C-alpha cells in the first residue's frame, strides 16, 4: 500500500459507495441490506471522519428493533432481489421488515467507543440519551428471552445468529436439524465462488429453522421449548458480557440511575459463575455447547477466543489459551485462521472454516491486550495490516495465501482498518 493516507482514502471511498443514505450495506449485491454487527463495526469507521453519520448508522439499525427489545440480524430497509432469503421467507409481519433472529451484540461496546471518542460532545450526549434505553431493552431481551431459566448462559437458535455461519462448531448440532422440504435458488453463489461459501445441505437446515420460527409465531418461550437447535455460543456470550459491562459503565458515567442496572449487574455475575461449564481442560479452550445433545461442540474456532475479549477467562485459563494461540498463529502465514488449522474440518478459503476476518482479529487483539499478551497482540495487528496492504478490503482472506475471498470492497473490513491501524 503506497501510504496510509492512500489506504484511508480507499477505505473511506468504500464506506461512501456502500452508503444507502443512513445505513451502509456490507457490500452491494451479496448483502444489500443493513446487518446488525456489520452496522456496529462500520460505525467505527464512519466515526473517524463523520461523527453524525456514525450515529446515524446506529439509529437506522435501531429502527428495526422489535417491541420485545430484540435488534434483528438484518433490517430490510428497501426491497432488493439480489439476496436470498429475503423478508418474505422470514415472514416477519412488521412495517419495517426484518429477520427474526439477532447477531453478536457488539453494539453497546461500539456506542461506548463512539461516545468516549466524540469531539462533538453535545451531539454525542443527545444521541446517547436516545440510544441508551433501546440498548438496555436489547440486553434485557437477551437475558430474559434467550435465557428464560436464568442459567447465566444465553442460547442461540441459528448459525446465522452467531455471525459465524458455517463454523465447524455447529456441524454436529446442525446435522440433527431436518432439511427444508421445498426447493429454492441461492443467490450468494451468483456473487461469490461457491468454494468460499457454505454447502447446500447447511442452507437446507438454515431454512428449516426459519420455517420453524414462523411456525412458533416467533414466540420466544415456544422456540426455547421446541427448537431442534440450541447452542450456548461462547462467542455471543462473551460479546454480550463485554457489551453489558460497557452499557453499565455508560449509564453510570452519564449519571443515569436506571432501575434496570441492578438486574444487568446480576446477569454479569451469573455469566461469570456459569462460564466454567464451557471450559474444556483437554483442549485448553472454552467451547460452545450443544444443549440438545448436552455436550460441548468440539471445534476450536475464533469464536472460542472471544472469552478473552469478554474477560471471562481466569489468569490460569488465559495462560493455557496463550500457548494454543501461539501455535495457531504459527500454523498459517496469515492469522488468525477462523478455525484452528489442526482441525480436520479446516478449509483455508471457506467462509468461517479457516479464513481470516479483520473485525474478529480486532476483537481478539482487544482480548489479548487485556491479558497483557503483548507480542501476540502485535502479531495479530501486523498480520491484519499485511493482509490489507497486500489484498485490499475483502470480506475475508485465505489464511494460507492471503488471497481476498467473499465480497470485495467490504464495509466492516474498511471500517476496522481505518479505526484500528490506519
Ligand atoms: C449470509 O446470507 O451469508 C449471511 O451471513 C446471513 O447473515
């Protein structure tokens, strides 16, 4: 890359070109709507040069919030037919159409960064006072609707909700979900090489689950009682945990004595008490749990490292994870592979089964920094920079060759690069 200023210019251009007037598509055609965690990460990029636009990204996402507090994984602001499954397949009957699941709730942590980094403090205070009650409702939805038995570990019902769609962590649990019984035409493989996307039999099951949610009338309790797929995703749990701590800190520093704060604090302690259930001493790693099979999902992925980001690992556990992480980084030229390269499910170019994702590297680097793993943190940052310098702003990268994969001119890759190291 010629210079950081050329790289910043290119990244800003991507955000401008993907801007639909208030919300940013991840990339045109492949993902033509607003996605939940993409929007949060993308706001970080906007904030570096247009704070009003950064706040607007969050406001547009929250337009899709459900009455029960859920912030959906996709908000279908406009009709576009280059994507499948669109709003009719999801079947949510709301004036602003959305999906019926959520996504890793990094939103409150991003709002904290936007607020603390704001130079326009009046604007930031005004936006925060509108956004905070919505964030609180969102977090309470996770803790109540997704953990109705107050175990301290929220449940996820769909691989798309984890953001890590075809991660090998979900293979066994998803294989027990029946395939959908109607035919359909995928659109993703019109835009991207199918070798870089999930398999058809995974899509068949993704769609079965959409029908199941509709059949349950999107009723949280009925879904909890009957879902054929129930996962304690260590990724979501850790991101939620960190975001709840950030949310509490935002409320306290704004002098807000909200009645919900004690409950949120209780939820923080409940997760800290319960998290040891997801520690697997044999692999020296936290793992997700399949609640239907009542067993840990035996795949070591970047999702499992989110425990560092959420500061859920004890110092002794973190020391063990550090050894795993060193080995993991050394196994591929470009880190950090989304699935540990020693896994027999590892594929260097297929979506969440091996490729490197820039925003995930950033979250993991925040985690390793908290545990004072200085060299590892630097290594992750350097390899992220090298990927961008060599290949530009792709959705993800082949961890062996560095080749850009998936969608090109991708918003969260551009946003992460500007915010984190450019
Ligand atoms: C997709 O369509 O591939 C998305 O990841 C779903 O969120």
